[in-house]
């Protein structure tokens, strides 16, 4: 799903115009990026958490020559999925077992 398709889905669910949905989505994305870039954590309960994480300096290898190179420390954006999101993507094992046992019957 790309941004255009997401805007369409938001507009349909919220019963607003695509233009309004695009404005809202853009505002949400901008607000999240701004907060994370300032070192804040953005938590959307049930969905997940956006935050900035520090990566330490480390030694890597140039894949073409095999020579060691130094990779500097950096800050990267990170997302951790919330419990509801994780369960939606990967249902609990008991649910999977029930689904598998019924699907094997012919």
C-alpha cells in the first residue's frame, strides 16, 4: 500500500474527502518526524512507538575489497510495534493451531 492508497482508505473509513485525508496524514507524519528528530518518543497505544536510537561506531568490511572500514556512530529512527499490531500481524499460536487443524481436513 502506498500513500495514495492509504489516503483513499482513510477517506473511506473517516467519511472525509481525499484532500482532507491527505492533509491529516501529512500532518501526522510531519508531527511524528519532528518529535523523533528532537529526541522525543511518540507512542500510539496499540499501534507502536517511534523513537530515535543511537548506533555505536563499529568496524565493517568493504564488500568488494574485504578491507576493514570504520562506520561512525549515528542516530537512526526506529519503530517498535505495539501488542495489538503484533497480534494482528501474527495471531497467537493457539489460533494458528486451530486454523491448521481445520484446513488439513479434506
